[in-house]
C-alpha cells in the first residue's frame, strides 16, 4: 500500500543501477519474439478454430512469455518493451480468427460446386494483407477518440497492462492478480467437459417452470465477470438491453402471438430459438450499425479535433508532436489498401468486372471502417466482439455487389474480417500501451511492419490442412476424418447458401439501424452499440458481465475509487488472464494428449 | 426530468424492438415450417415405417446424420402439422422457398409500421427531453455545487506537485530504491486522486464546452496522463533519466490542458 507521504521514502534504501543508453522500447528482441510468438500462435489457433470454432487473443500469452524471455533470459527487458512484444504477437495472431472464420467456407461450398475450388491462393493473401493494413490505419484517429476522449475501458487491455506492470506494482497487487488468476483457472478447469466438476451454465428456468423464451440463465465466465468488474456503471446499458430484449420484449411478443409457434412439447424452446436467431439477433445487428453511425455523427466534433491534432502533430518535428502518427498515413494507407483490394477482387475470379471490383473495394473499405468502429467500441465497452455479425454483413454486401459471386464475396469477407479484428486488437493493445506509457506511434509502426505476417501463415495452414483429406481435398469440414469440423466456416457457408436463395432479414436490419440511430440522440456514449450488442448476444453471456458491473458498482460505493484501482483492477485482470490462459493450455494439452 | 426521459426512452426501445423484430406472415410461416421440419424429419430413427414416409414426404435422409433425434411420441400428429405448414408456405409460390426481400419489408411494415414509428418517436422524444434536462442542469448549475469539480484548480495543483517531483528527480544524482518508491507512489497518488476525479467529471466539460471544447482539453490531458504512466514504468525499470523526462512531458501536457481550459472559459465569459 502507498504511504500517506511518499516523500518519506526519499534517499532511503540502496542505490539502484541505472541501465545505460536509451530506455528500451522498440528493440530487435521485442520485434523478433513478438513475430515468432505471433506466427506460432496463428498456426496453433487456426487449427483450434477449425476444431472448436473459436480462437483466443494472444496478448496475455505473449506478455507472460515476454517476461520470461526479455526480463528473465535477456535480463534487460522493460515494461514497455514487453508491451511492444505483445502488441506485435497479438497483431500477427489476429489473422487466425479472420481467416479461419471465413476462408474455410469457400472450401466447404466447393465440395458441392467444383468450380468454387478453382481459385488461387495469392489474391486471398493480398486481400488479407490489405485488410490487416486497413485495420491498423483506421485506428489512427480512433485511438484518440476511444481511448483519450471516450475513455473506453477495454477490459483485456487493462488486464494486460496490469500484467505488464506487475514487476513494479508491489507484492499486494501481485498477490491479488495471482489470486484472481487461480480462482478463474480452477473454475475454468472444473467446468471442462472431461473433468465435469462444475457446470458453467447456471439455468434456473426448469426449477420454476419458466418458459425457455424468458431465459433465467447465467453463463458463468470469470473473464466476463472480470470485464464487468472493470466496466462498472458504464456497462449497465448493455445489461439493460439484454434484460429488455429477453425478459420484456420476448415474452410480450409471445403473448401477442407475434412469435413463431408450433404444436410440439418443446414449443417454448423452439420459440426461444426462432426469436433469437430470426428476430432479435438480426435486429441487434441492425442496432449495432445504426448506433455506430449515430455515434460517429455525435462524436464528429471530437473526431475532427483528433484529426486536426494529428495533422498538426505531423508538422511538428520532434517533441511531443511526434508521439502521434500522421493523418497522411491514414489517407495513403487506406488508399493503398483499397487499391490492393481492388486488384485482389479483379484477379481472384474472371467473373468480376472492373466496375464491380472497384465497387467492392470502395464498399469493402467503407464497411470495414464502420464495422471496425463498431467492433472496437463494443470491445472497448464490454470486451465482447460482434465480429461474426459484422463479417456476415460484409459478405452479404459484397455478395450482392458482385452479382452473387461467392469467391469474390469470401475474398472481401477475409479482408474485412481480418481488418475488423485488427481494429479491436490494436485498440486493446493501445489501451494497454496508454496505461504503461508506450508511445502510440511506435506501437502502430511495429504493428504496420509485422502484423501482415499472420495472413500468409493462416492461409497457408488452411490450404495445408485442406490438402490432408482423401485425394487432396476435404481435410476439414463436418464429418471429415481429421475431426476438424470447421464450425464457423460451415456457418458462413450456410449463410451464403441462404443468400444465394435470397434469404436476408433486411427489414430487421433496417428497423434495428433506425432504433440504434435514434438512441444515438441520447447523450450517453455508445448506448446504441451497447443495446444492439445485448440483443445480438444470448442473455446468459450478458448477465455474467452484468454481475461483474453490479459488484463493481457496490464495491465502488463502499470502498471508493482508489480502492478500485489498487484492489479490484488486479483481481479482475487475474480473472480475465486466468480464464484465457487456462482455456488455451487445456485445449493445447488435450490436443497433444490426443496426438500422442 | 432526466429520469422520466429515460423511462420514455426505455419504453420506446421496447416498443421499437418488439415491433421491429416482428415477422411478416410468410416469414413466421417459414419459421414454423423449419421448426416442424427439424422435428418431423429427425423424429425417432427406429420407426422404420415412419422413416420411409418421412423420406416420401420430402425429408432429406442426410438430416439424420450425426443429429440427436428429437423424441416425439406421435410422429403421425407431427406429420399432419408438417404437411399443413408445408402446404401453407408453399402456397405463396416463392422461388427457392425463400421469402423475397420486398415481401418481407412490406409485410413487416403493414403489420408493425405504426407501432415501430411510435417507438422511434418515443426514443427521440425521451432523448431530447434528457438533453434538455442536461442543458438546464448546466445552465442552472453553479461552480460551487456539490458535484462540481474545479478542473482548473485541480490541474494547477497536479502540475505544481509534478514540478516538485521533477525538480527532486533532477537533483537526485544517485537514485535509491526509496527514491523509486517515492516517484511511484507520487505518480499513483496523482493518477488515482485528482486525475481520476477529472476523468470522472469529464461530462461536465462536454456539457459546458461541447465535444470540440472537451477534445481540446482532453487531448493534451491524456498525453500528460500517458507520460505519467511512462514515468511510472521507466522508474520501475530503474531508468531514472527516462522517468524524469516523462514527468517533464507530463507537466507540459497538463499545462496544455489547463491553457485550453482557461481559453474556453474566457471565451464563454466573453
């Protein structure tokens, strides 16, 4: 604990050894370690995504390994140098989600239509790299807006910063971090299917005979609770949105006979599923879009101010101005990446005209900017990313712009999915960087220089695994011998199949976007996005986060703000890191045991 | 007034969400058919006679692959429902058995348009009322109110404290572990105390000077905050010179924020 008067410490203790030279920040060891860790994680996480349907952020793993290598082995690593290492590693690894959620769909659709398998790897690599760069450049003005002005929490960013700062945070905070880690790790382990000591889904509907369309359920996740603890009162609109959707709107719709209904014993479960998938979730996607657009309008003066200050910073040589990246990089980078998308779309398939390729590149770029904003905002407020919903809209838009060209749609889907993910990832790392005092320009430059590596690694792994099937095809997908069912790819393939039949919930998107935009009039930052996200997600996930928010509010009232920073933040960070790391190690361990 | 406004917004969101999510009739029929198909076509596999009829009725045989059968006691009752739902939906004659976008839109609008617009109006009305409440609070609020945070005064106090810290650091030629604790704890005190209070009260700035004015203050303020964090990290890493420089940069940033705040205040008075 801090003493009441820090001056009492002055001159006491033994002399410290001041390291010679400049403070270590962007160094060769940090770059090499980050790139290597990122590439390894990309390969491993692509496999994991094909097997399980999800990936994990590599930030915490990279930060912990960074301690071991930079501080432990090389003996001279600094906190900020480790921040650069984890920024690079997670930036490279971002491609694992972007690629494995989209590209496998093309292979799976190709099983039914041979012509779809007749595509080249290079346009996909070009599009994926372009998407990576777009995600990084879009963050340039958004960093100021979201981190400095809106003060979004980015719970994972706080968790990583807490981890990075742990060498100097004192024994008490280290114990709290470790305690949180252990609690989350033990709970996560005990809920694994093979161990089965505890169930992470707490559903009480059956106990009280409450129908399934009024879910009284919490998906207990210490990462979600930790995110809620770090968000506090600011996360309440999210919880409110979920409760409104599922405890008021859903039963009202059933009561008024607006919900689908069939005469079967499990009609309530059918209604819950039909309302979620076909009614409330698409409305939530629309609301996310409308809320984000309204947010851009509301924040326009601040965004303009951010761009102005970035432009003036670029004109200042040295001094504090040089901490910010120039807006020229934003404009030139966006133009170059859009051009790369145009070329990729043109060469990927012969069926796309020059005009269509240009339209795809422009629409893809505009959508990436908006969706990147949405995903970064949602991640900043809740740590939950609506990546799949935004990618679905991307594929839908491009599908119609390209006259229903599946290869072109997935190509742009790959670029946009990577770009959107890059926005959220980069913003989380910049938040961590802000909290440890990294210079944003340097973080962004290393991200520029290295994060593209993930795209060819992930695409290469996908091609390699696909070729492992009989006759060199079918290495993954439902029923494949490898056991890699590629659930996200399969989901996107079925969506594309629906699009081919013209099945798009257009009215829900329009209604949701209008409501989200209307909510933007309320002077509460990001409320449209938060309420939309709550409708997009199952209530059980929202409630776990809400539990954290409410506990944080109570603790803040009883213990004060300073206690929150010194006690609650390390515990919550331990929760997030504990669950992420335990899940990852358990999965990898299981794969290794299975392989042996 | 703000609480009433929020209640109106909440009611509006509920109404807009319920009416916005409502399906056109053919979409509901399609959903019902899909629900029945998944149950009827995956009904218990041991009823071979029923299975043959299911296939004859158009169920895809692959529907049984790797799917847990839904236990249904009476397949024939389900069959009646399924045949009826199938006939109802197919009667529309949609290509690919899919409800076209135009039909979805017009069907939804006919059923829910008025309610949806009413919901939107409530959201907008409530939000405007909330804004008005905010504006009147700002106009009527005094600088001596209980929740008022005097940011100018706080910024002056913070910069003074940090300047003392910087001077002490510059004068320390051989820093000790105690000096490191002194720097760390002083920074922690500033970050968790007055700076956290300024951040918590940032809405006060938005209400007084708008988003652009707020950004003019918070841009340099955040730069100062980041440099304080940098000073903390570098002193933990024993890099005394970097930490001293970062404190200097933090002071410059916070002075920039104070200057911007003073300018806005004088412009407002003028």
